[in-house]
C-alpha cells in the first residue's frame, strides 16, 4: 500500500487559554491518498477551516500529528516549511484574495516570484496557466475589474501555476452564481482527473460535496462520518 | 523571492497608495532639503577658509617666535621678569611699545636642528614710508612676502616671481583706483615707487614693477598690503638697515619654518611640543583660523540638528504610512505566507519600501537643495558678498551629499522596522480568516 499524501492522527486544536479555551478540533484521524478529491463538510463553526489550515501547514495542531508524504510536518521548520508550502499547495478561497490593483498576470505570477523563478519563465508559465483557464486575454487587466467567475478562474490559475500536489479550496463557489460556480467546479475536477492533483474542498454545498470521491463530515470538532470508511 | 524581485515588488508597492506615499516623501524632502542647505553652508564657508589658508600660508609652514614669560612686565608672586638684552621693541608687528624677544642667527640654527623642521627662514620685517605710482599721491602700506607654497588669489596679472632678480610686486585690488589706474589690468606692468628710510634717517626710493593685482580676502597674503618677491624684499631690507651693524641687523621677530607637507595633525602637534621644549612658539595658519572654523562648525551643527529633528518628525510619517499599508495588506501578507514566503522576506519587503520612500525624499530634497543653494550663492556672490570674492556661500561636495542620502535612508529603514516586524509576525491563519 502506498503512503497516503496526508495522514492526520488524533489532531486537536484549541484556541485561547484557561477559561477562554476553545477546542475547535477534538481528535481527528484520517488519511488522504494522492489523487483523491475530498470534501470536508460541516456547519459553520464546526471546525472545517481550522482543519484545512492544519492540513495546509498554516497552523500547527495543539496535539496529534500531520504527516505529509510520510514526513511528520512538525519537523518542518523555517525554509523547509516554506518550501513545502510553496511547492506542495495551491489555494482557492471563497474571497479570492487577489491583489486588487495589480494585473491578473502579476497575481498569477506571485507564487513563482516567491519560489524565485526567473521572470521570463514566470511570465511564460503564468500565461500558459491563464490560457488553460481561458483567461489569457485578461492577463493585463487589473484584478479589481474582473467578474466573480473571472476572479475565481484567475485564482485557480494562480493555484496551479507552481504545479502543486494538493489544491485546497475553501468554499470555492461560495461567492459565485450557480452557473459560474458549476463552471469553476468543472475546472477543479478536471485538474484533479487529468493532472492527478489531490483536491481538498471545504464546503457546505451538498452538490459540490457529492461530486467528490469522498466526503468527510465534521461536527463540533469531531469527525462524524467519512464516506470511504462507511463504504469500506 | 530573490533580492531583485524583492526590490522591484517593494518599489511597486510604494506607489500603490500614491497620495499617502507622496505626502510622506514630501515630509522627508523638507528634512533632506534643510540638511542639504545647512551642510552646504558649512562646506562653502569652510572651503573658503581652507582656500584662504592656502593663500596666507602654505599648510606646511609654521610661524615661530621665541616663547615669552606670560607675566613679563606684570608684578606677581614670582617677582618682576628679568631684563633680556635680546628683547627688541617692535611696533611693526605687535602692540606699540611692547617687546618681543628677537630670533638671532643662533636661534635660526637651533630651529633648523629641531627634528621635523625642513627649512627655516627669518621673516624680514619691512616698514616703507609710502608708495607712489607716477606723480600720484603717496600712500601708506605694509609689505609682505610669499613663502614657498603660498599662493595669491589674483584679480589680474601674475604673482611676483621668486626666482627673478627684477623687483616685482602685487598690489591689492583696493589700491588700484587710489594709485590712479583705470582697472586691475591697467595696473599690471606699471612702476611703483617705494620710499624707505634707513637707520641714519636717509630716505631712499626703490622702483618696482606691478606684475599682478591681488584679490581682497579675509586674510590676504601680506596682511592686505604689498606682496613682494625675494629680490625686492632683500633690497628693501638692506636699504632699511643701512647704518645698523651686521650683528644688530640679524635680529628677527619671527621666522617661518617648513615641515613635511604630509605631516598629520599629530605630527604637527608633536613638532609644536618640540618647539616649546626648545623655547619657541609655533603657530600654523590653520591654528590662526582654527577658531573661526570651530565656530562655523558649531553653527552648522546646530542647524543640522534642526534638520535632523525635521527628519525625525518625517520618520514618524513613514512609520504611520507603513502601518497603514501593513493594515491594508493583511490579506496579501497572509496569502504570501501561505504560499511559502518567509517572515524575513516579508520584513525585507516592507523595510525596503521605507528605504525607497527615504531615498526618494532625500534624493529629491538633496537635488532641489543643491539647485536652490547654488542659486542663492550666485545671487549673493554678486550682491551681499561681493567684497569676499572666491566665497561660494553654499557649496556641495559629493561625499557629504551622499552621506545625507544614506543617513536619511538609514533613518527611514529604522522607521520601517516597526511596521515591517509587525508584517513579518502576522499569522497567515488570522489574516486569511473570514466569515
Ligand atoms: N483564533 C480563534 N480564536 C478562538 N476561537 C476560534 C479561532 N478561530 C476559530 N475559532 C473557533 O473555532 C471554531 C471553528 O472555526 P472554523 O474552523 O473557522 O469553522 P468553519 O470553518 O467550520 O466555519 C469556531 O467556533 C470559531 O469560533
Ligand atoms: Mg470556514
């Protein structure tokens, strides 16, 4: 059996101290295999985003371990951690998080700029990614002037431009109308299917969740249902 | 992110909020501008003093006289000073009636043997009765010579030739009209008659050629009188001393000694100490003008302090601007961190932005400061300061201008560290949280 790309073992995450202490995750355990598409589903405040942040190495768990390709991520520090973030993950957010007053191209190039890729190569790859999302004609537009769907496609271009292993999408269609949202979903699943990029989607949209290989339900910081395990 | 990208990104971030950035740059500009002008003032005046020092005495020349008991002539606990047969009355170069102890040939020899003294030359003091050009009126004047390395700031003609046997001299420009010449150029080549009385009360007339006209300055060569060459000095001195025994003639109030031109301040101080030990007092031209320079430096320092205060006030503007921009860009910072940008790079990004603001403010301030300073100088040179030719009131040297820009950039960097540190510490999870 191959090593899962992410292995979560008894992860707890608490905020605050003493009487103000709040346990957002109360012992979560699961594996995600390379190439899977996984939906993390739960009500608002159930701990979905917290879980995603822990998986994406943006936050360390209070206790328990997160392994990335068999490596305990608590051993990753400084440069190594930054490299792992830069090379492994791509992010798609509900709120897009595009820098408003710079061009779409500059936005898409940002992860490569951080990685230290040469400018000429940066440009070529960013254009290629935008082309793939049929956004290349908007490359020199300012991000602020795009429609919601165009913004999210730019964000996806930015997420995949560094050839990530995993794309995290936190409510990727939350700010889009149904048609546009469906289009964005198609793009994400196509990337998952054609490029084998592992897709981890945080959502409370049941239709989106239904399109994933697997659904992890979470309530009050606890994993309540995992479709794979149920099926198994 | 590599360094060039970091700088490029910082530069484009600087102008994302144009109004705010421009206002901050303006505040820095005011400080840098003031600093440039005040510094230029110091540079200009001190440069003028330095030029004057070169004019009145080569920098490797020291005037030496015999050290005297400071209490000479005053009764104090040690009693009256003993009579010194070598003391001569000298109203030529000292208070009337006061005496200085003369330097004898023995002293000159003693001076020459002091370590560090390259050359000794007695100063021959000459007191002419009057001077006259053609049939014009007669005027009182004083006479001085040039020591090796001394220069004259000339309005016309040339300096008197040291090697020539002909009697040559320079007159100050203020004499030109009185002597009856149309202008400085007209005076060059004309003959000047010098009357001098010897010890036997006989008046002699010596004719010399005016080879040049000297500019007036705060400390002109020859104390603002005639500047004569060696041949003429010897002629006048010999004439003046007719009737005095040779023994009496060789008495000088002062002598000039030359030392190594490469001597450091410490070397000069050491030489002065050796002179003091041997019973002499040595004074360099720099000593004579040193006090003046110290005062100028002190004034410039005070003015600079004001400019620095202005800069400090402006640096709070930088702190404010950057805090606002860190605040506005929280999401972006969080995203960059999520994408693997290290805290150090984030710090670099924001502190570079501060440095860029500092650089722009100071470069513009220094640039305009230099333009305005040069303008003011040339306007004043033709009006208020016309009597001090050669004085550029506000001057600039590349080094101090560079230092100003670097200092402002350093201040800006320090101001930027606070907001930059906050940005570097920002938690990506906090920054990216919504709902
Ligand atoms: N920094 C924090 N300090 C205190 N409580 C927090 C913090 N972040 C999240 N929480 C709490 O943790 C719980 C889970 O939050 P989150 O993971 O954002 O939920 P979801 O994304 O499922 O809506 C919520 O009750 C939230 O209030
Ligand atoms: Mg959430």
